[in-house]
C-alpha cells in the first residue's frame, strides 16, 4: 500500500512549480463547502488533483468532477486520486474544458484554469449551475500583479488585462452578484440574482 499525505502533494507542487491553491485560499474554500453543505462540485483545472482531493476530503458524500487538459497533469492527478482512494468521489475528465458538454448541475463551480479564458468558462458553465449554486474563481489578484503590473513583460500585462476584464465582467453582470475576497491569490464568489 502506498502512503501519501496532503503535505506530499504540497511539496511536489512546490518543487515542480505547479500553481496549486495557496494555503489560506484552499482553507477558505473547504470551509465554504462545509458551511454551505455543498455536495456536487465541478472544477475547471485539476493540475495534480490537490484542490479536488482537499474538497472531496471535506465529507464522504461530496462528489467532485474535475477537468484537466494537460497530459502530464491529468496523469499525475489520476494517480494521486487513486492513491488517496477517492475514485468513487472524484471523476476526472481529460479534455479542454471548452471542448466538452456536461449535462449535470452543480452546487459549486470552481474556476481555476487558464486566466485568459475565465469569461468563456463562466459563460459556458453557468448553465451547469443549480439555481442556488455558486461560481468561485481563483487567482484574481495574480500574485498582486492585478494591483500593479508596471514592471512586467508584455505577455504578463496582457494576462493581467484579461483578469481585469473578467473582474469588470463580474461587476457589470446582471445575472450574478459577485463578492471579491482578498484571500489566497484573490477569490470571487458569484451567486445568481433571484
Ligand atoms: N485547481 C488546482 C490548480 C490548477 S492550475 C489546485 O489548486 O490544486 C491550472 C490547471 O488548469 C493547469 O493544470 C492547466 O493545465 C489547466 N487548464 C488550463 N486551461 C484549461 C482548459 N481550458 N481546460 C482544462 N484544463 C485547463
Ligand atoms: Mg489557482
């Protein structure tokens, strides 16, 4: 039997520069899941499976569907999910999230993938959200660069611009009301306006 701990995943992510959620960000997310009795979760961007494993461990009747397009990340996540014995709770889909159609509805949709595509993810997957559901997005601060990107490369500035566009999109949205929280790398919580 293989023994693995959450701290092993954190160590692996650090050593291999995998951008998993920051400690206070993931703590906030798992607390939110617990407090709001969230059971069905869709995650865009699995990486090595860290956040999906943390979310699944909140309660044994939580189900997580997570999507990852990168081959190496997908294989690593699959391996980690199996090692944690969470195959029954976590379903991982190997695909670009923008190329698949899901019919299920979720209590929580967690967007944590390519920042340039945040608006597309939101617009596509809002149809998979229950009426009472919530869309949470990570990395809206982008290591503080959204506040100040003056010393960055052109590429990074472009990406910062996309994140700012997403923030504006959320602020101007008539369908959803969004709260912005400066925890972890910046998180938003969007709920349908009734
Ligand atoms: N949620 C993870 C971290 C995800 S990092 C955690 O906190 O543990 C972002 C991941 O999203 C990367 O592995 C990247 O390959 C994946 N990704 C980016 N764009 C994607 C897309 N369009 N579809 C699916 N996965 C995507
Ligand atoms: Mg993230």
